[in-house]
């Protein structure tokens, strides 16, 4: 029995030592322009799903999917989200494959989480992905309107769709001019 326990401890020490060596010597490729391995992608999604399942408080969306709220959500989404996540007219974002892990393209693959979980992710962001937390940049009602928009992205009224129809051109990115 002592031999078994010692074997387990030595194995754990070797695994930790190899992991430490890989990290400390720069052997782990951290470039965002490299596709994650299938194992990394699967593990990352599992960790995210479990974390959100455990942490997101269950709450009801206070915003109704009225045309006005969907247009408002679409406008905010266009301004803050479409560059990474695409939109109903430009379904594939120009940044889609440059992020690691790639940002979900919601017009191609509609969100399948409950609204309260999408709200939680939007408020807090996702570490190590480029997805910021929006709680300091958007009001609570604006975040809920974006969540409502995402929940209905596959069945939007014409007014909400028209937010994205800019003569077939992607939205312009505003540049700040130096003072």
C-alpha cells in the first residue's frame, strides 16, 4: 500500500513539474491567431458552461420583446458586439477567426443558454477570451435589451433587422483622433 501511495504522489509531482516547466519556459503557445486544440476547446467550453451554471443567479428577463426593445437591443449590439459576434446581415464577423477561442457567431448559431445566463456573461465577461464585462459601460436595461435581441435573433421584426442593413456594408469603426 505504501508503494501505491508513493507512486501516486510521485506521479502527481512529475505532472506538476512538467506543467511548471512548460509554463515557465514559454513552451505553451499563447498566440491568439492559432486555433485551439479540440481538447482545449472542449475543456474551455465545459469550464465556462459549468461556471455559468453554478454562478449565474436565476432571474427573469424584465424586458419584453417589443419592437422598440428589440430595435434598441439591435442598436446596442451593432455598436458594441457585432464586430466580434457578427449580425443578421453580416453573419460572419471579420474578427471571428482571429480570437482564441473564436467568438460565437450568433446569427449563424443562435445562443442556446437561458437569458439569465446570457445576461450574466454579458455583465461579467469571460476571462481569457477577449469578451469584456459590460457592467461599467452599459446600463442594466441596455444589457437586458441586448439579451432580449439575442434571444430573438432568428425571428426579428423588420425594424430590428433594418438596424443592420447599411447598404450591404459592414458598420464603420469610429477612430478616435489624437488631441
